C-alpha cells in the first residue's frame, strides 16, 4: 500500500521530547507508581516509594538486564518524556530527595503530565496521517493546547480534570482512526461488509492471525498476548492500547500501522524482517542477526 504518512516527518523535534530520557529524570517512574512483582516489576511496592533497584543517582541498577529477568512491566512502561519535563521544567531541577517538601506533589504532577504527554504522542502522529487531512487543523489546535497544559504550574496541573480532557482527545483520535482505516480499505478494495472488525478490547490471546487480513483493522485495546502476527500486514491498523506482550511480530509489516508505541514493541517479539513506523526503533532484545 502507498504511504499514509507525510513523506517528511515535520514533527521530529516534538517526537524527541516525547521519549523517555532517564538521564534527565529523578527516577519518577520508579518511585511515583505502584509496582506488583506479579505484573513484571522487581518487587511489590506502594506508590510513592522508590523501587529497591533505584540507585542514589536515580538510575536503575538492573536496567540492562530487564529482558533477562523477565521484567515486562518495566519494559512496557513509557513516560513519553514526562519524567524529564517534570524534573527539569516543572520543578526546575529540584529532586524529591534533596527537596522532600515537594515529594508528594511532584509524584502527583508526574502522573498528570505523563497522561498529557501520551496524548501528545498520539496527536502528533495523527497530524502526519494524510487520510486524516480534513481534521489536521483540529488536531494541531488540540496538540498546541495540550502542550500548553504541560507547562502549567504544579498547582494548576493538579486542578485539571484529566479524564474529561482525555475524552475530547479520544474523540478526535477515533475520528482520525476511522478516516485512515476507511482510506486503507478503499485503496485495497476491501468492502465494508467484509472488512475485518473486532470488538473493543477483543481477547485474541495466543490467536493465530497469520492468515487474517488485518489491513485497516481496529485493534484498539485488543489483548494480543502471545498472538502470532508473524508475516502479516498491519497497514492502517489502529493499535492504540493493544497488549502485544510476547506477540510474534517476526516479519510483520508495522510500517503503516497507526498509534503504535515503543513500549508496545518492547514487550513483543520481532526480528530484522519486522518493518517499523519511522518514529520507532528495534528493541535491543530482538534478534537482528
């Protein structure tokens, strides 16, 4: 299929600011969040308590061996750049150890900004999708407004009704998704009556989907744990929120899929034949020989 994205990604700089940058963060994801060992984290811990693997310099002592230790919870989490934004901008470089008076508030602000940064990731991608050109202006306006919100003071951020704001963002992202998927199906001459559809949050655990035409499929929130997607074409498929833990993506064409994140890839299995969208990269644990 022909490309659905703009030939030149004009949002390269914005995307860079929407990536985790542990070197410029005070270990917020390792401290602010609740952990459960049964969910792929090093240990059970309450929200607001530092992980036992977090060192004094705010670095993870086992980061290089997360795959070997089977810590898929750590591998799947992505702050979308919220950590460094809170650490360096919201609090001007003051960390929660040296400035304990900001500790609880900083963790709460991190949770808010993390959600806004995730919305920015999707909105930024949506603006690059050519079939959704009719809503590009609305997407740009909402992206700029969301970026402005991330720069509010901690007190103002904590007054936000984030679920309500997310509802508005999701409405526009759903509209974008439909425009893209309809365009893909029309290009492939896939009739609406035989277009592959799945119920929201479909359970496709360990499903063999190798012979399923998934182009333009709505896989939002689908549970694809250990599913076999090897060799499939996911052009125009909406993967927002899909659970890809241990899914086989060997030789899968994801280059024209939409709303895929690095965290999703990090928990899946792939190889050098797997084709990725331009904004994502091969996880270091994949076999690329």
